[in-house]
């Protein structure tokens, strides 16, 4: 009976530790790897980005760490990841979406746009050439010779 209680206590303790919040600004690489969905590659990108400056909020985290989007941020938050002690929220998602769209708009050159850009003035395309009447064939040699004899 004592062994069963000890096993149950140990299991509950590990469950509590597993669900404990891990803050992205203070977590070690091993703690980040412990979050479902974060592997060694992503945890190293997080740590590299964190060296430049701590993450201010979820939108900052999503915007700065490549490979992290809104869906993954929701999953990481459900697994216990926090940014400055806060879980990911709908407000953070909207802010991150706006920041991501603004960043994407600045980095997309005009030549990569999918929609055509209207042109005005001298930049407008020249109108297509209108078809001309078919050329009249030159008179054949005998006809030309008879025309010059008269």
C-alpha cells in the first residue's frame, strides 16, 4: 500500500512539473525542448533571438522567431510556454498578425506582387497594333510587260 501511494505521489509530482510554466525569456535549451512541438532546431533559434533582446510579448516572439506562427504559439502556450509570464491569447494573436502582415508588406518587392499594379502617364503600355489590310500582290511579269507596251 505504501509503495502505491509513493508511486502515485511521484506521478503527480512529475505531472505538476510537466505542466509548470516555462518562460521563454528564462528557459534553458532543455526546458524549451521539453515543450511539445519545440525541437533542438527551434530552441536554438529561440535562444539566438533572445540574445539580441528579451521577448516583450507573444507578438514579438512570433515576429522574431522564424518557424513560429499563430497555430504553433497556441500549442506552445497550451503546453506551458509563456512570454513574460503570460499565456498566448486572442489579443496577442491579433497583434502578432498585424505585425507579421506589416513586416511581410515591407519585405515583399513590387515585382513579386500577385495583383497587377495600375500604371499612369508615360508608364502605360502602348496600345496593340491594329491589323492592316493584306498587301496587294505585285502584278505578275507578263501583266507588267503588257502594261508597259501600251
